[in-house]
C-alpha cells in the first residue's frame, strides 16, 4: 500500500486521548473500546546503545508506515528522555499514522529498585509533563519487576505523578514478568494508591506463551480494577520462525498486548534495521496475520482456583514525596561528608561496603527505611552520596575519625540558610500515609486491612 495513502487515511480519522472506563481503555471522543495492539519499539542502530527512540523525526517517518502496515495501534517506548525541543515532531508523525505511545518511565539512570529518590521523581515528572501534551500518549509505565517489599516506592511515585503532573492526567501503570510474584504485585497495585492499569510480560518464559497458558494468565489478570494487558509476548523458543499462536488469546480478551519487537539489536525483532533500510523478516508477516486472527474459546477451557488476598499494610503506608531541598539543607549541617573519591566511585564495591558497614553499626537511622515497620526516615529519598554523607557524619559524631580510607572528608561548615532552618523545624522523623502526608510516628495507627479477591 502506498505510504501517502496510509498517512492520509489515519490523519482524516485523527486521534483522541485514551481514557479508562472500568476495565477498558476507551477513546475519549466516541467512548469506543481501544484494544492495545502494540509492539516494543527501540529502532536506534548504535551498537550496545539504546537512545531516545522518539528523538529523530526521520527515523519515525521511516518506521511509521511499516508499523501501520503491520496493524499495530501502539508502540511501547523505553529510554525516552527529556528534550529541550520536546518530541513533538515524532509524536506528530505517529499521530498521523494512527499510532499511540506507551512510555516506560524507568531508564538505566533513573528507576525505582530499592529506592525512590528525588532525581527519579524529577526525571519522571519532566517526561510526564511533556508527554501529557500529546493526544496520542496512551499512558506511562511507572515501573516494572520491582520486588514486592519495595513496591510501596512505586505506589508513592504513582501518587506523586498523579498529584503533580501538569496538563492531561495520563494513566499510570505497572508491569511484571515474574509469574510467581505477579499475583502479589497485582494485589499490591490494586490496593491503596492504585495503579490505573496492570500488565504482565510473558516473553521471557516460553512455557507461558502457549495458547492455553496465555489464556490462563489473561483470566488471572481480570480481577484487577482497571485495564490489563500483556506488556510483552512472542517467545523465541517455541518455533522458528515464530507463529505467534498466543496472539489470538492476547487480542481477544478485551486486554490486548505488545509484540516483541521492533529493534535494531534484539533477536526478537520482527525486522532487520540496517542504517536507513528496514528489512521485513518472515516473522513480521506472521505477526501481521496473527494480530487479527480470531480466537475460538471452545478450544481452551483451563481451570483455575480463585484466590483470596488481603491488602498488605504497606499498601497504605508510603514514603513522602521526595524533597530535594531537604537533602541540600542536610549537607549544610554536616561535619564529615563523602569525599570526591567516594562520589566518583559511589557504585563501587568499596563505597557500597562502607555504606553497609555504617548501617550495620547503626549510623543510617536518618537515611535507611525500615520496610517491615513501614518507617521512612526524612532523608531516605536523598541521592546515595547525600545518604552516605549523613551516615559518615553520624559516625564522626560518635567519635570515629572522618577518613574511612579516603572515602570521607571534613566538611566546610557554612551558615545554615533561613530556608533550611525552616525546613528543619517542619521535617521531624515521620511515617507517611498513602497521600504522602507526614504523620508523627508516635501518633500513627495502621490502616485497616482490605480484602482483594482474585476470582
């Protein structure tokens, strides 16, 4: 089909923002169901690098007709970064092609694992604020595969984006690919400060990519309060070339899913990208056929047992919103801080070992959260070098010399600013409720447990 015809057809239709109604994505103008038929999109060709895939209009112009011919209405993008001039050119190209964008907020430098820092929050909010301007932004994936103990941090990020995002309030979601902890994650994200949507990636485990197992997982996701979908499918190990047998399940249960993938580097890519040329593999045409293949539910009748879960206490007790000024003020009052040597190598074993040793000796009370007690010290959101400095200073005040093999250095004491004096008075050690409001620890009571039923 002629590329110009493809673009004109899509432009005439236009794209309205996608909203959530119950368990479905819908078009805001018509109320019609939007079923995600997507593909992971990372077309950058630089070896061993995954740059911003929406930063080059020419690449988007090259790929949009190919994506359109495939039949997808959504791309799942990782590593989008804040841009001085924004991403308007690529987003317009995709808009004209009738394609929405789902953004994965985490990147190699900014993500939630065991900590939710002010830098992560700032990075997330910058991207959210920009992409809320585009009609064809479907939503934001706030995190993926965070261990259950640390998922309150993800929920805190969802809360903060929800409350502080400028422009259109984009749907916020979470994805998991570990089937063993998927159910725990689904319950966590459905309690307290809820995610708007929930997704499961089955592409790494071929066992779950059969028609029967994909159907089973789709049913298990259904009790979630919002939309659910497969954030990745198309396992490499089942057939060569892949036939995408599970696609008929993925695209038939009112949830939808995302193919693996469109990339310059992945063995799961449906295309080969060589400079400005895109070569379509046989799997591209297999996916094209599979995306609209009808599904006969009579062929699949898997049994499953309903589960009953209780919302965990930490579904409701979340850390406060990161406040970068609080971390800056903390440094003004320290006598001993992390040295340049420590800052240059804060990810090294030597520095990590020092931090662990300081915590074992009780010097991390102001920086290290106690997840079992749902307690978040006031500096737990600060960057690592600030946390290390606070722990080093506590050790210094106990009588330990400020050296630690050159990883610590005496601080240059300066007069505390008036703003920091005020900050100190307003920031006692606290717990936090699900809205991010500070609660004095002595007066806090646990929220009641709420039942969440999986059927």
